[in-house]
């Protein structure tokens, strides 16, 4: 009888450990997702601010093909490599899509594909840069 009781306590205890482990791992994943989300928002915000400062002094198509020199400095605070091969990347290592929206009143959309890696889905993070004046 004593053996059965100890076995039951052990099984219940191990079940509790397993459940606790899954809960901790789930919480860690959610915290990681929130952290990557915040880091990607910071990438988009820094890019938006820098575009507002520099973009309208460059010819219209140039920003899509190559970023100006010195852009690596604006991302120094982030714990991952944002610029790779002339493209901007989010915290999930997906390229940020830079797209002209309107030619009459130019706007540029900065879009992160988010955790799923697919553009134009519900988890995308989007910032828009509007041209304030013409050069």
C-alpha cells in the first residue's frame, strides 16, 4: 500500500512538473514574441524618422535600390543586425518591404511581415512615411 501511495505522489508530482514546464516555455515564447514585436516597431520607427529627414532630398526611385551611407548608425541600439545586403530586416530576419503608395502625394509604406513571414496578413507591422513637401 505504501508503494502505491508513493507511486501516485510521484506521478502527480511529475505531471505537475510537466505542466509547469509547458507553462514556462509558453510564457517564454510569448515574451520572445513581444520582444521581437517591440524591436521591429523600433526598426520601423527609426526608419520612418530617418526617411522623414533624408528621403525627400533624393530622387524618387533611389531609396528603393540603395540606402544612404551612415544608416547603420541609427540602428546601433538594437540587439540584432538590421541592415544586410542593402536591405532593412525586422527582428524575425524578414526583409522590411519598402513600397511607394501614391505618386500624386507620395507616401512610402514600411511593412514588416511579422512572425509568420507573410506580407499582407493580420500580424504585419506597418508604418507610412508621407512627403511633407516637394523638392
